[in-house]
């Protein structure tokens, strides 16, 4: 049985992290708003913490948005800044001679 040649892995895809985290944050906040009118009924059935869990998810989503935006901006800055070391690129690292 012949082995097939291995192909190199494709580069990773970039996702719009800010939009994804922002969408999740909005959904957590909408869940909070939907559950608030039913707070009394939820408490009677032992689920009174559900609205607060949703609000916590929205708050953590805001922290996630801050982080994703900072990460996105740092990646953009690193792509546009000139390379400082001779023979070094932003994606490859230091050049190595293999003699």
C-alpha cells in the first residue's frame, strides 16, 4: 500500500471575534431582560438566580469585548509596524542559517 504525500496545513482562519463576542453579550442581556418579569415565579420554583446568571454573562461579555478589541488592535499594529531586527519578519521570527 502506497503512502500519500502529506500536504502542509493551511494557515488558520481569522474570525471576527468582536462580532462573535458582541453577539453573545447581547444574547445574555436579552435573556436577562426576558427573565426579569418572571423573577417571582422563578424564585418560587427555585430558579431565582437565572436572571442574575444572564446579567453576569453580559458583564463577562463586556470584558470579553474589551479583550477582543485590544487583541485585534494589537494584531493590526504588529502587521503595520516595520520589522525591527535585520533578517527577521513579523511572522517567521529570527532568521536561522542552516549550513
